[in-house]
């Protein structure tokens, strides 16, 4: 047997207006005011997002592995790019294998290309083997180009 429930409805002529919030004087400024009016800080040119750093990355993207139709940056061979304030660039990179046919010429080409970027005073390449390169280091664009996605 189901129990019947009834909803009681009460009609009213008017509702009291709730009291307004009182603000103590002096009122504190909204913390977002300063944040929203602040100008963005300029990224140092040698930091990621800076003009010199981006120009170096663009130069690295123009260097292709002769056996694979993908540039060395998207291939994941470049582990790091450090740029000092005076324009000294250090590229830390690896190769697909220590027995790669371009093991002797690739670091020199990278050094020449990075050194030719306007604003770079000196370029240096550190060739490392640890951690070893593997296909998981490739960008999605490189994997797509090679039919791995």
C-alpha cells in the first residue's frame, strides 16, 4: 500500500526584502585590478619563447637526417638548447646510434648552422649518448611523417 503525501502551499502577499550587505570603509582594492592592468613581461631573447632561442630552433629544424626525411629537432635528437646573455649557444644532442653514418659530420653542421643565426656569437655542440635516443622522443609530426601514427 502506498502512502500518500501532500504538499502544503501557502500564499503570501509580500516577502520582506533581505538586508543589504554592509561594506566597511575603506574598501580593499580587488586583487585582480593590478594583475589585469599589468603589461606582459618581455621574454629574454635567449629563453624559450625569446627571439634568439626561437631562431636557433628554426635553424635546427632546417637540418635533416640524411636517412630519415625528418629534421633533427622533430626527430628528438636535440635534448636541449642553452643560450647565455652574450649569445653563446650550447646545443645538447644525440644521434640515432653511435654508428650513424653522419656521426662525424652532423655535430659540425649543427654548430655551423646555429653559429650562423644572427645574435649568436659562439655555438657549441655537446654530443651525448645518455639517455639513448629512441623513437618515443620524436614529435607527433615526425611520427606522422614516418607513418608511425
